[in-house]
C-alpha cells in the first residue's frame, strides 16, 4: 500500500525554461523537492503535451550516407553525401538521393576521375518498394552503405549495403516509408527511473522515457495528447532541477522544432511506500535446514544463509550504477550531435 504525502504539479512552456534548448530544456525548481517521509518515493505522471508538427521526418542527425564511388577505370573514392533535411514523399526522396549522388560522383579526387551517373530511381505504388537503376556510364559503380545508417534506409526500404551499376539494379527488400516518425517521446535525463526498460533505439536498456506521444496529424499542425501517462517511480531523493527533452522513435537526439515552443503538464508525487518482507525471508522460515544425529538431537547448519536485505541492497546498488552509466552514455551521444 502507498499513501500520497505531497504533490507538485508543473505546467510548462519551453520558452520559459531556465536553460537548455527548445527541445532539451532545464527547469530550475524554486523550492527544492525533498522527500518528507522516511520511506518516501517520488513518482512522476505526465498529464498532457502540445507539440507543433514543425520538425522534419528526415532530420539533420540521420541525413548522412557513406558511399563508395568507382570510376570507369576502377579507381574508388569513399565519400559521405548529405541529403537535405526536410519532409519528403517516397518519390521526392529518391530525387534528392539522386541529386546528391550525382553531385558527389562528379567531383574528382586523387586517382578517382569524376563522372556523371545516369539514374532511373522509381517507386512502385503497387509493391511500395523502390528500384535503383544506373544505366551509365559502363564500368562505373556506386555502393551505398545503408547498413551504417539504417534510419535513413527506412526512407528507401534498405537496411544493408547495396551496389548499383549499369549491370546491377537493386530493388528495396522492405517497403519504403517516407514518414517513419510515428510517435514522439518525452524523456528526462536526470530523473532516474526505478526498473524502467526500453527497446526503442537500443535493446533492453534502462529507460528515461516518461511519456509517449502518438503522431496522428498532418505536418504543420499540432500534436496533442491529453491523457495521463504511466506513473513512473524515480529514485531521486532531492530534485532541484528537471531536465526534459523530446526525441523521435528513431534516435535519442532532441528533435528540431524550427524554433517553435511546446508545452507539457506533469506532477511529481511523493508517496509513503509500505515496507515489504522480502520473499527470501518468508521462504527461509518455511524451509529450515537441519541435521539429525543418531541421538536425535537437532543441529542447525553451521553456515549462515546470505542476508536477503544485504543481497537486495547489493542488487539496488548495481542497478543504480548501471542506470547512471546509461544516462552518461545518452548525454554523451547528445553532446556529440
């Protein structure tokens, strides 16, 4: 059983943040939130979010593609192309890829002699797949390394490296999707969750997601979700500032709302949590190991059983260290962007 001790409700507009950027905000709490109960725990519940659909589906953090260009004499050149960040259809994104490949292929470098590839990139409305054909020049080729950027590959239905030439035409192995961002995530970099896990950007890592916002509207409108999210227990004993950042379902990188502000409402609640008896203690009282000697005297085992409370504390300590390492890695990834 849990009993509410205190409730602190926040209504936030990102433009009134204490620090950070539009979508990676820091809120300084005027009066530090401190646990009042000896057995108290904080819980956060997000009530609503209002976000402008002003971000790009093909964002700046996923627009690069490493390629290997080979000229007609067999000389290779490895280079990275950058698609223009923006919103595309499955047809227009093929035109953008074609333009960037042609521009890079034409640039000579060292032994590599620039050439002008002739493409025929098409999208089938029947199969929802894209086909990549290169009709010339003969003996030239281009390898596109989508395995190194599978998020960009979603737009083209490709997740592996592919090579095209006058002799090699490639059709995507998966359906092409020009709007892969179908939900947003409100995350917190400093509110440490208790036993939260996620399988979104990485597999089975400690989660910092505090709210999920589905995207069910058109671009240049408002994404609104007005319903309480899942209550999430956090291990912080004192809260002097709160970090919130918005990401897509593809990366940890905070999204770019093109300078527009967003809003959210949430509550941080302290509960007095009733103490429980660990399962190990209950089992030990039911299964007492004894030795029976010939005289019928009962002897207790000489080796003491591990203290369940000590084992529990060790596990909690290891979990907290693992969480801190996760938050450190996520912060490092965001700082590198």
